[in-house]
C-alpha cells in the first residue's frame, strides 16, 4: 500500500483562527508572567529576558501564519 505524503492545506478560516489564538496566547503569556514577576518583586527587564526565547518562537509561528494567510489570499485572487 502506498503512503500518501500530500499535505492538506488549511483553510483561510483555520489560519485566521490559529493566528488569533497565537496572538491572544502571546498577550496572555506576557501579561500573566509580568504580573507574577511583580508579585515576586522581580525586575521587569529580567522577566522579559527570561520570556524572550518563548516570545521568539511564538512570533515566528505568527509570522509563518501571516505568510500562509497571504498565500491563501493570493490563491483566492487567481
């Protein structure tokens, strides 16, 4: 039996949903982490430095989704 290696393209709606979820997650992560750091009396700069690796990954995913959205919109226009 042959294995099907084709990938199913997500719909524009699915990409928009994921994009919104990632953006909300990023905002919530920063807010919750900064709030917890304030309670622990940690400097904001130190807190943000510790968060940076996670934010870089989230931002990369957001950028990838934006590019995918642009591709889907361009494909619709054809």
